[in-house]
C-alpha cells in the first residue's frame, strides 16, 4: 500500500460495533498533536508500541469521524487483544506513509 492510499482510504478497524478508517492525514495528525502536545513525541512512542500512543492514534482516527467521541470512551472499547493487532497495523501504516530519505532528497 502506498502513502497516498493510506491518506485517502486508510486502514479499516473495528471498535465496539463500529468500523472506522485510520487515515494518516492532516486531521488525524492534528488530533494526535492536540493529545500529545508534540507530534514528534507521539511518533516516537508509536514506533516503540507504547499503549498510550496506540490509544491516542486510534482516538484521533475515531474523533475525525465522530466528533462526540472521547479519549476515555475509546480506551474503554479497546481490549488487550486489539493493541497488538492495531499496533502492528499502525507501525506498518506509519512506515509506509512517512517519506523516506530518498523521496525527500529527490523533491528538493
């Protein structure tokens, strides 16, 4: 999957009875930054599979689609079994979506 696909289509995930899309777009990044205060710290914690970061990113994705959602509600719906599955998907998505060194150098 290409970065453009992740931005437009996202990764489908289910939380409770509802299906959402984790789209790595500006809205999700802004929500994540709002929670963390520092987007770089959030990405660092996501790379290290920290539970707080996984919950925050899932919340950011849900919040973009449902503005009534709260961080605590999302945390309540997440189970331990969800964390590993979502963590792996998030890491893959971030690695795919973030431009590599070669891409950045080629656009200068």
